């Protein structure tokens, strides 16, 4: 069987949507008011069960890279165990749904479907729990994030995100020196990324109040293309640095040019109004 690890994130959504909605429809069908939900419940539960089997298989194929991250193995194992529990419960529900279709069991059909609905409550919980653990693995441990493809570009994106969030956390915790150092390290690690370089310029102004240093750093960054986002950010950073360095007239000149080029940009006009 081919390696399905790459498709694990896509497959698990079919489990949640298919089996979860199927269980909900099974309960609706028991009211007898929405007869179409009976067949829909069976179809969705069967679809979700197949997806659950594929999710467990693809998860086993994908877990290696995440499990090698220090401190992540336990979270991976908990998610895997929950995935297997979910698959097993859904297999039981699917078996009940199929049994209800057997003509010889027709007189027991109502009771079988009630049993499916009752077991479905447990299935719904298992779907929630495995999703919770999967989300924790991804968002709390970065399991698979940036490493799933094995591409160095993705790994570097993961490193950039981690260093950026570390710097922002220092700033949030009022650790200006730590934030300044973290942004400087980030800029040194990604010297060709203009966005990262501007972060370091902004850190010089915000964390160190070093406006002269910010101007010097800006001078080393090639002026971004004449586009709304990067060009405006570069020029506004330059205006802020000039204001901080006591050169308000030069800052006003820059902001007036920006306001003329982007007349609907309120934040440019607001900044210009503040230094009049």
C-alpha cells in the first residue's frame, strides 16, 4: 500500500464531517420526521468509517517525523491511540448500520438503529477527543508543521515562525532587551528576507529606541518594489525613524508622498496628522 502520510490532514476531515454528521443524522432519523436522514446517516457513517481506517493508516505513515521531535513522542502516542479507538467505535457503528439493512433482521431494525445512535454518542466523543489531541499535537508541539514535506524551505519557515513568536513573547512580557536580541538573531538568520529585515528595523525603534540605528539599517535594505504593502511599510518605517531622530520635516515629506500615492490609506494620513 502506498505511503499515505502526506494526506493525513486531508483524510481526518472526512472522518469529522462524515461520521460526525452521520451520527447526528441517525439521531434525527429516530424522530421519524425527516425520513431522508435515515439513508443519509448510513451513507455518511460508512464514509466516515472508511475515512477513519485510512486516517489511522495515514497517521501511522506520518508519525515518524513528528515523533522524532524532542518531547513530542508522548503526544503522538496519545493521538494514535485515540485514532485507533475512534476507528474501532466507528467500525461497530458501521456494523450496526449494515445489520439494519439485512432483510432477515427487519423486525429488529428499529432497535438496531437505536443501538447505532447510542453507540454513536461514544463515537462522537471519540471523534472530538482525537481531534483535540491532534490539534494539541500540531499547535502545542508543532508536530508535522514545517517538517512533513521534508523540504528545507518548509523547515526554514518553521524556524522563522518559532524565532518570530519567541521575539514577540519577549516583547509581550516587557523584556525589551530580549525582544531586541531575538529580532536581531532573526534578521541575521534570514538576511535576504526584506520582511524580516524590516522587523529588525522596527525592533530597533520599538525595543531599543535606536532611531539612528534604524535609519542605518533601512539604508542597507533595497527599497521594495512600488507596491502597496511592502513599499508603504518601508516608507512608513523610514518616516518613524526620522521622527525619532528629530527630522520631522523629512518624515512629513515622505508621508505626503505616500498620501498622494495612496490617498485612501487612512493610517498614512493619521500618521501625518500626528507629526504636524
